[in-house]
């Protein structure tokens, strides 16, 4: 899998994953921005569909380089929004990178200077982003510190919201060998899609 950073990231994703010559799949930062409006999402997905050919995209809504999804897309503490974003991610054609902590709906951790432990963060007065990425175990939403540790961890763990059950159900639906996704933008602030799944003979 290749991570693509380019002015034409979608084009490079398509070029490098087509024909089985270079990479199995690529992902870009196109969905790792602050933009979550239907028009932007529609434009991104339809452009990829138009250019990908026999290539294979990989989609991500979060990683250690950007603010956590719940905070970045203004969904802190809003379980319905968090579920919607996961459904959006898990119904795209291609593979998915699920950033650990998204299954708990974790927002960005906020630290005071007194809470900083990493030397670089203390020197600069702010935590290094990769350190902020430390995330709880996947199934620890109801545990102390979300199951990350029995002791106080380096990073405070915000209140978790359980999104894992929905993600598990959605991943079962994505086990199709062939998939066509059609996107439309109705005369409403909604990005609508139709997911067609064709299973191979004898599959259930």
C-alpha cells in the first residue's frame, strides 16, 4: 500500500494501483482534511470512480498526522454523526484504514503543560503529534482509561463512545469480491450513494 501526497493525489492513486504493475492499493490525504460537506465528498468520490479503472483505492478518515476525526469533523460526543461517518467510510469501493480509537469515537486529547511527559513536547511546550496518536485497545470503551492502562497513561483518554458494534456489522457487508458504487448529489445537502454487491457463484 502506498501513501500518496501530491497535488493530483487521486490521479496518482489511480495510476499506481492500475494494471497490477506497481502497488496493490494507494491512499491519499483527500479525506483527511477539515472538509466534510456533501459537495466536497461527492466531488472526491466521483473523481476517483472516474479515474480509478481497474485500480484499487484505500480510504482513511484519520491517522496520526491529523486531528482526530470526531474533533476535526465536529462530531465530539455525537454518536449518530460518528456512526454516519463510519458507514460512509466502510461503504466505499476499495479498502479501508481504520485509525485506532475511531471505533471508540475518541476526540482529540487536550493536554496541559503539566501533563506533558515526552521530552520533545516539554521542550516545545506542546505534545508531538505522533505521541498524541497513542490509542486505547479496540474493545475498552467501558474500562478505566478505555482499557489502555490500569495506571494513568501519558495521554488523558477522553470519554469514549462505542462505535465498534456498528463497524463490525459494516465490515461483514464489505466482504464482496466485486463492487460498484454510484454517487449522486440530490438537491439537498446530502451525499447519497448506491452500493451494488455481486458475489461470486456459490458464495453467501
